[in-house]
């Protein structure tokens, strides 16, 4: 069994400072457990791997596009399919798509170019009649945009969500009656409008005959070289005895160096000369505070005097850590994603690698459109892990020795008493 040590004992064994281990934890390179007395405990094996990786001496490469190689009998409809991150992850897990819907023309062309065999329907989801697939689909999945709801109704249920994209997701669930529905969104949905938005979603799915659980999934612990968090909602039909199963976090992360090793050359944005001169002064892992004080004030302008760390500004990534969350544009001032060595934003194929798209997955449209498609996607490997869990749920697999320690970081005001398993 992997030995767990207190932070002071671990620091002594590794000959590093306690602050170093705390810094690794803050960066998301290492996780901690809690003792009965609420002390932080660390895995010595995990710490040793991180230490080797931070020093740049690791020869291990954990980066890979996950694929099971097995097809299942299970079918899925995907809404708001985007450039195909979740769909490809589900396919790699062994799930078969019978319909994908997406309104954006470039995303649709990307899907058709890479998977001409998929049944892809372009257009507004509000115009799609899903009743023809009743009895034919096991899973409905969708990364619906988050919107505020009207709370005029007393029930805060299905009748209160009309006019929102979540309503279209819920309508698809109502019309097709799948065994499982999967929704995903940004972490912010958890507390959006003081939690009322998520409560309405849970209540709406409950009105349709589904029990619901949700979790924040941290991509960096699920074979994705990126610090990206997604809120995943799982709904199971109440008449079915199916367990909730969520992905179990790994005890390693994947560094930028591992992910970009051998990455194909590709087009990408470039900095204006003035900004390039500023970025050349920022070291790997640094940001605007790495600049001389005079340049800090010049570059930041009025933002210099405002509160908050603003750590995404003038940010250069580090070779030895997972990337920060990718956005729709790598050269935006607020969310800089500069290459760790070359003074330029990450290129298209580098962006795709960090979202775990395979190198042969082509994106259609302008450079800015391609960045947007990739930045908005769910990482393929995260989709794979979710897909594997859905398959296990439909197979009605049950697992023992389940720990909920990893989920103590946030409150779950609307989570049912039944705790989900981990897979």
C-alpha cells in the first residue's frame, strides 16, 4: 500500500522544504489526503515522481490518447457537440453515436471531415424533433451553455426553464427517455446565482423521472495535461437500479513537456513586436510580476492597482507542469498562454494536444475559429473516462471500498443522499 506521510516528514525524506511541497499542491501537481486529526497527508511515491518531473529529469511519458479498442451495444445522442471532444472520447470508450447536433458551421464541418460516418445534424437544437429516437438511445449527453433562469414559477422545475439551452437538453431527455443523461459545464455553474441555477436543473430532471448526482472533475488528474475543471451532472432513470459512477482521479499529472513531445508544426497566432519584447522577459512559469516594477506598471496599466493576483496576464507556461486552462484565444491579455521556451502563443496543434485531440483530428475554419473550437471543447481523454463510467453504469458494475475524501472540497447542497461510486 502506498505510504502516506505528513508534510514535515515527507519534506525531510525528499530533502525539500515544506513550502516546496505546499507550492506543488497549490499548483495542482500533487494531492493530499486528510488524517483523522485533519492533518494533510502525502503519498511519498507521488511526491518522488513530482520531484523528478519538476527537476526535468523524468523519462516517463504518461501522455496518450486513451482508447479501449472495444465497441459496446450502447448508443448516444450528443447535443452542442462542438468540435467533438466529448463525442470522440465516448467513441474511444466504445459508445456508438446515433445523432450529433451542433449549430456552428465550422464545428459541423470539423465533425464531418473527421467522422463522415457520424449522423451530424446542423442547426438550432430547438428545431429538432427527438421522438423518432425513443427506445433507440441509451445516453443523452450535452455541454449546454449556462444561462440564468426565471424563478417566477413556484416549483423551480421543468416549466421554469423554457427559453434556455438546458431546456433543449431536458426536452431531448423527455422525448427519448434514455437510461442515462450526462450534462457538463464549467465549475462556476455550481454556485451560479447562489446555486439556484443548478438546483433548477436537478429539479427539472427529477420532474422527468431521473435521480441526479454531480461532481467537479479535475482534468489534470484524468490523463489531460491541463488544469481544467468541469462540472459533470449524471441523471439516471428512477425505474432502473443503476449505480452512480464517477471517474477516479489518478495519482499523476502530465506535464507540458510530455504532451508536446513530437507535436507537429502548425499555424498559430503571433505577438505584436511590442508585446513580444515584454513576453521575452518573462521566465517559464512566470507572469507579469516577473517583470521589473516599471514594466509591470506600464504593461498592466490601471489593473496594476487593482486587487487579485491576475496570474493569467503575461503568463508563460512551464515545461514541467500541466498547462493552465485553455481559453478560446491564447494571446488574450487576461489569459495568456505563451509557449514555455519560444516567445509566441501556443500553436493550433499544441492547443489540440493539450485538449488530447489526436494529431490527425483536423479543424476547419480560420485560425481564430480553430482556437475557439479547441478552447471550448471537453478534453477527449476526460470524455473517455466519463464514457467508461457510463458503460460501467449500464453494465451495472458495482465497486467496493469507495472513498469520498476527494469530494470534500465543495458543498453539495442538492446532491442526493446516495453517494456515487468511482471507476
